[in-house]
C-alpha cells in the first residue's frame, strides 16, 4: 500500500468512527479509485508543467 493509500484509509476509518457511518465493504475499492484519481491528476499536472516549460 502506498503512502497515499495508507493516509486515505486512515482518514476514511476515522470518518466512519466519528460519524457513525457504515460502509459495507467497498472501502478498499473506494480507496483504490481515489488513489487512481489523485495519481491521474498528478500526472496531468506534470504534463501541463512540461508543456508550459516547452512553450517558454
């Protein structure tokens, strides 16, 4: 598990305990989807930065 996955898992677990919400299964799947989203955003940001550097 990556650092991002560990942090998301911890925050989600804390939220569940504080709010009394129960997510039946799927927590792992949700974390995987969020990590995929964040990594995609990070990659897009890096690509834009490289494109901007090329244009300058």
